[in-house]
C-alpha cells in the first residue's frame, strides 16, 4: 500500500507515520510512505498513479490540505481516498467541503488515525479490485 503524507511540517509527517506504523492491518500488507512537503509534488504523485491513500495536513502552508483535497477530487480521476488532518473537531465542515473521505483533528490520536487509515485502505482495495475485475 502506497500512502502519501503531505505536510509542510516534517514533525507532523513523522507523527502520522509513527501513529499508523507500517503494518496497521496484516491483511493490507505493509505501508510504503511517501513524505511530501509541497502541493505540487502531491499532484505529481497522484497524476502518476499507484497511490492508495493521501493524508493531507489542513494546517500546511502555503497550500493547505483542505484546499488541496478539493483540487485533487476535482482534477484526478480516479482519485484515491483522502484523509485530512484538521485543526480542531469543529473544522469537520471544511473536510466535508473538501470531499475528503475522512478527517482526524489535531492533536493526533494514534488509535483514531490508525482506524481511519485502515478503513480507507480496505475500502480502496475493494474498489480497485472491483474495477480490475470489470475491466477483464
């Protein structure tokens, strides 16, 4: 599983990877993280394909993860699931606007983040499997 972790803050990227780990669910296999500090590089990776999940920090600067999530959902087809890290629980409406499939507030709760990541990766692997079966 290939997971993009986008944040302009290297500590936030490290927190995400530490909280989730490389094998949060044995059925999914190992997670290969791609650390990204700029929105342009996130777009390059998603354009190239092969990404199973994008975790975007809504507090990133100069391009926030919420606006980037909206852009990805509008421009990348098919777009992998997106999880946004939001500044506070009350910002959930912004996550909904961005069309992200999940949102986790700061400070990051490793259990909540891990569950959200596993759920999204499971759903994505089922959809990708169904898409491959239909194309045969």
